[in-house]
């Protein structure tokens, strides 16, 4: 991906900060140790009151920087049967372990219950977004060494899980691969859906009825059976968001043209691509 803020291949990571992401990512990529710098920013952000949007920007920066820096040849390496099998096996084992832990309920494994594990992951992810649930507040909140350790563990565990996910993706295109092709579009839309007050109210009421207690933002559903039921519903919503009518209606929210934000002439002609420079045409 060209390291230039005007490059059309630089995808904004959040509807509210497309320009900030496009400007920050190429700058960090030009540093001597970009990956290390991004990780330091991500962990250091925990101890600075930057607010929700800036915390989100820095905490997810290592993922977008990795995608920016990794060469296309990585796909060829990842396609090796032995590597695909190993990564896919890790993903399947982790998924099976999670389901088994959920089914064990309060018995758990080795003194660890599904509710404990779910709470730990929820705390860490909530700190990614600049706020913590009540459980994390009781343990000191996000600005602690404990929270920094959890964030580091989150990064370390997510790498092989993402590799496993890529290993099980279908190599042939078809109707089944369309939601995956549209995954960034779905990701950019999901905050608008899950923070919608009408959707939140309906979902929380249903989850509260299934859980037998009040479920809300600060007290998420942690019953294994309920969480398992949410999975197919989430996949159905993702499939719906990937449909052409949804994209035609909501594209301005996820792909705002840079000409709306950058002054005229801010993107050099040499960076605009053949079509923009009038070099296109049939070959």
C-alpha cells in the first residue's frame, strides 16, 4: 500500500476518523521501528486520558499498521498446506475450548469459569475503546499495569487466531465469499448498528429475558448458552450488512471521498494512479 494520505487504497478504520487514520498510518510507517512504536503508543494510551475516539485510534493502530507493512508475498506463504493446517488447528482448538468452557458453566476448568474469561476479555476490549465496565473499575480501571498486561496478551493471542481465520477462508469466490469481501464495509457500519438506541434496547431486553437478569453495557451477558445463541444472530446481521442495497444506501458513511476533506491539489498527480492522471485505457 503506498504510504501517502491520498492513496485510495488506504482504508479508513472508523467512520469518524478517516482523515486522522490516513495521515497517522503513513507517518508511523516511515519510522525506524514502526511496529514497536505503534505498540508503545497503544500501551501508553492506557495511561493518558485521551477520550474514547483517540483511545480507539491508538489501540487498534498496530493491527492496521501490520496490514499496511506486510508484503503481498505473505499470502503465498500463508497458503502453504502445512502452515494453513497448523494455523487452522489452533483456531479450531481455541474455538472448541471456548465452547467447552461455556458449557461447563460454573464448574469451569482449573478454577476458571466462562464468566471469568469473558469478563477478562470484555474488560480488555472495553479499554481498547476508552472505557471500562464496572468490573474493571473495581480493579483499578484501564490506567493500570494489569490492564497493560492484558492488552499485551490480547495482541499476542490475536495474531495466531487471525492467522487461523485466514487459513480457513475459502479460496474460491462465490456467494459464500461476498460477506468476507465486504468485511471492512461491515466493520465500519457495526458501530452505527450496535450503538443505535432502538437496537440496543431491543437486544438488551431479549438478552435479559434469556439470562434471567438485567443485561446492559456494564453488565454483559456471560451465560454460555446465551452467548452461543448470539453467534448465529451476529452472522446473519453481517450477511445482511454485506448486501448491495445496504452498501448503495450507506456508502457515504464508510467511504467519504477525500475531495470532501482535502484541499484541491493536495494529492500529487504522481500518487493518483493511472486513471486519475489520464493514463488509463484499454490494453
